[in-house]
C-alpha cells in the first residue's frame, strides 16, 4: 500500500481517523495535515488517530502528528493515538514521543478518556455562591 488513506468515523462525541498506508513526506503528510486542520476549523476537539494500518511513518509524518497534537491542545481539545503497530510504537519510543501522546490499544478506552477529561473540567468549573452580602 503506497498512498495514505484516511477514513473518518465517530464513536460517541469523538472523531476517529483510521489511517492506512504510509505517512511520508510529500502528498501523504500534506493530506494528513490538511485533514487535521479542516477538522480543527470545523470545531472538532476530540480526535483519535487509529494507526493500526499504518505501515511506515517518516520524520515528516511524525512532525505532522506532533503539530496536530499541539494544535488540538491549543484549541482546548486533544489528539490521541490508537493501535500503534510494533514498528510505529518503536519509533515513538526512540523519539520519546510516547511521553507526549496518550496512546491506547482499545478504542473504547480511548473514547472514555475524553469523557473523563470532560468530567474533570466540569468539576473545575463548579462555582460556589456565597449568600453573604
């Protein structure tokens, strides 16, 4: 498989992008970058990249994933990774990017992690009103 294919689907309020193929400098990273930017522009904030079918990622591809992660965080959301292959996991470990990303091997766990974040942020925004004047 040479080209990168991106399939979009939803699991609850989370957008999942199923990537398949190679994430390499050039057209494939441009496709990924524009897809991530488009979803940010559409106010998506909870996104999972499913990497189960990714056969190779080069430094440009990693850069685009990191840039997407930063952009989603700045927008108040998160980009998380699902189903890293052994090859991709090794690359993420060597580059120490496993410390940057939340990664999951079970889709429901990844989706639930967004629910937990929403619940935590709601707890932080509870206001306490005082009856004293």
